C-alpha cells in the first residue's frame, strides 16, 4: 500500500516531463508568433515605403487616388492571412496542450485506481462498498470530462467554420468592391 522511493521518483519524473513538454509547446508557440509578427511588421514597412514612392511619383490627382485605392486590397488580404495564421497555430498549440493534459489525467486516474485497488485489498471487510462508490464517482467524473471535451471540440469546430466564413465574406466584399 505504501509507495516505494522508486515509485515516487517515477511519478515525480513523469510529472516533470509533462510540465517540460507543456513549457516547450508554449515556447514554440511564442517563437512562432514572434516570427510571424516580425515578418508582418517587415512586410508592412516595405509596403509603406513602396506605396509612398508610388504616390510620390503620381503625375496627377486621378493617378494619386487610383494608387491609394489600389493599396487597400493587398493590405486587407495580408491582414486576413495574418489573422488566419495566428488562429491556426493558436488552435494547433491548444490541441497539443489539451492532448498532453489528457494523457496526464489518464495517467493520474490509472494511478489512483491502482492505489484504490491496493487499498481495497488491505482494507477491513465491508469497505468494498466505499471503494466501489469512489470508483463510480471517478467514472462519473471521467464521463463528465469526456462530455466537456466533446462540447469544447464542437465549439472549436463551429468557431473555425465561422472564421472561414468571415474570411470568405471579406474576400468576396473586397473583390466586389474592386470590380465596382
């Protein structure tokens, strides 16, 4: 019933590995975001310089206005692409963190059930009712967690569909505006 030093060490090592994996996932996400932001700022700066040069070379007011209106479409498309990229790797990072948490919860549940079984073997007669009740509570908690996970995944899918629809709507509006 008691935990050996080797078992404690293995449990502590597993917890540390889970924490390090989570930290690495978060660090990679921050690194991707920083890189994406640096590239976006660089591209925006380069576009601003190119646009300023083009406007400075305009020969008349009509050409100036046409150039300005032509700058909007690429800017909108780049903003949409940037937003989509941020959303995609945020979703990916979240999925990786959830998988890690689910693995850890499964391990903890398994360890708890194992400990409960060991305790039940050494428990006085008649205590199996209490052990069964605890196992049923654990099963109910796991069921509730599974239901919550399914609802969360459905909400994520709906959000992804809404983002895709909004992106297509904005693209359609900018194309219609450009055609007019």
